[in-house]
């Protein structure tokens, strides 16, 4: 696949115009339009004998490339037996000795597999006049030009039925001989207005007189430089057409690329904006979760501190203490109140602030003899889990009545 710039910007349709010169100021026109779809080239329109450039309007399209084929009076063809030089001056001298090369355009058409070639010449003034007329009707997309009828060589391999070889064939204004699918001899036909003959290219019918024009149009899709006339004015028009087409294609490519970039940017922006909104919502949700976590953590710390301060995290020995004290109790002593870890105020500034006094047991009771109370205190102090027992209160109304006491046992 050829990915050169010329092939990239090549148009899908081509209009081939044959300028049949009749005098210095008169010409008639033949035209054919081809269109390429995938690998197939089809004939869209064909017409012979148009009298003016204005009649080309129905065949013109700004999207079409244009190739020109010059034929008729004023063109001189000469077959030479060897090509010593391809320079314009030397080629012109073999056809018109002493002619001024500034006044003539030259075309060289080699004959394949031989040393022979055809040299064709035409005055530049005639070409320039035709270019001016075509330019006045808006024909500017010119991409190639040649002198007839040698472009027929490009069409001969495409014919469904080959033309007779080595026999004279009248084609438009020419009588020519074909051998090995190329023109070998050439002369002007005596009967210029010969009856129309048609040939088949695939399943399409084409006038034999338009075969050279068809061959030139085909070269646009194959090798545009296969046949070309040496003319500065034509070269300039071709260059301008190429630059214009390049500007159009590159301009549209840039526009489409910019649109695609903006289109992609829009979707990227929309995607990431949506993601940003999702992340923002997730962040707000996480902030709420974190706030709840911090609040629960603070509550946990407060409750843990409270439990630690009140020794509630340790295993409870309340039943153990009560059982041991009850077991050691003398029969003459009675309990009125047993308070293990009594509740006390934790703050002088908050009336509702209380805490358990861990490590303390308070016992309120009665005894008949104080000696029994002293013996029991000594027994309590003998426990491994007690630190000190203190009589907080003791009073007896008379010697014969029971005395009331309040003990405080400090635990280890």
C-alpha cells in the first residue's frame, strides 16, 4: 500500500477533458468522468463533440480532479529511432530543426521493448489559450495533461476484446497501428468524422474515440506521471492544484482531529468529573463514618477509664469476701449492714458524681462483749487479702446492753 502524500490526498473521481484543436482559436471538447469505489473504477458520464467550455458545467464537480488531453490540428508527431537525450531542446530539434524551444511544448512517448519513441510538439500559446478559457469557467483542479493519442496504451490492457493488431485502426482524428498493446505507427485519419464505434471495458460501453481519454483518466489512479507534456504553465497549474488539495485535506484533517480531541476530552472530563463526584460523596460518607468512629472511640475511652478507675474490669471477689467474713463471724456478733466497695462522692463540685470505693469493706453490727469484737478483728487481719481493719465507730448505752460498731476493712 502506497501511503505517499500524493496518494493520501488523491480524489475519488476524475474528469478527463479532450481538447480537439480545430484552429488557432477554435476547439471542440470530449469529456469522460470516472469514479473509483474500493478497487473498481466506473464510467459515470461520457460525451463527445461539446462546442464550448460552458457546456462542461454538468460534468464539473469541485471534488473531481481534472486531466487534459490535447489532440487535433497543430500537434506534430514524429517517430524517432533512438533517444539520445530527453532534453526539450534536443527533442524539439528532431521534429522542428531551428525551432525556438520557448514557443513549443514537447512530449516524449517511448515504445516499450524498443529504442524507438514518438516525439510530439504543440505551441505553448495554444495550450495557454485553452487554460485561460477553462479557468474562466472554473476548471482549476488540473492534475495532469498530455498530447493524444498515446494515452490509449494505458487503456488497451483493460479492453474486454482486444483491438486488431498490426492493422490500421481509425480512432477519432487518428489512424494508428497497434502491436503488443501499444501504438507503433501513427497518422492523421482521412475521414475525421468516422462513424462511432464502441468497445467494452468490463461490463461498460465506451466510444472508441474516447479510448485515449479514458486511458489518460486511468493514469490518475495508476501512475500520474506515466504520460506528461513538458509545459511550464501546465506544471504551475498542476502544482497549484496539488497545494490547494493538500491544504483542503490537511485542513479538514486538522479540523476533524481537533473535533475528535475535543470530543475525547469531553468524555474524559465527563468521566473523571463523575468519578470526582462519586469520590466526593464517598469522602463525605467516610467523614461521617470517621466522625462516628471518633465519637465511639471517645465514649469507649471514657467508659474504659471509668471501669478501670472503679476496678470493674477485674474479676469480682465480692462473694468471696462475704463468704469468708461470714464464716469467721463469732456467734455473739450480729451484722446489721455489709457494704462491699461502698459508693462515695467523686467530686465536690458535682453533686451527682459518685464512684465505688474499691478496696474497702464496711461492716455495721452489734456485739455483747468488746473482747469478742477484738478477737474477730484479729482474725480478719489474719486473712491474706486484708490489709488493715479499723473500728470507725463503737458505742454502748449501758453495760448490760449490746454495743453497736462500724468496722472498715482495707483490702490488699
